[in-house]
C-alpha cells in the first residue's frame, strides 16, 4: 500500500510537512533541527480503517473516536533537534 510520511511537532494542530519518502523527510528534519514525530500514513484510506483492516484492533463505532484516531502500530520515529530521539 502506498504511504506518505507526515512530520508533526508535538502538540501541533497541523503537520509541518508531508513527504513521499522517509529519507526526504529526515533530510528536512535535520536541515531545520526539528523536534516532533515522523509517521508513515497509508494513502487513500483513513488510519482507523487501515488499522481495522490489519486485524490489530477491534472496531469501535463512535465517530469522535474515529476522527481523532492514531495508532502506535504505524511506523514512526521521534526527533529532538533534528536527531532521532
């Protein structure tokens, strides 16, 4: 499944960047000495639906839960001042 890499500063409402490859994201993170999380997101499917499809979670139907869903099962990395934390 195609993915994009999304970088978000801790506590931010919106991502700071969306990248087609992890290497491109990490170059940008190092260049700007950024702190936050870089995570792989599947394309053309909501994260909740993707996780349900992997069988790692039981379905919940509450709309608010689905709208703000995140998953530790996504490939993701934490950075502090441009370096992997």
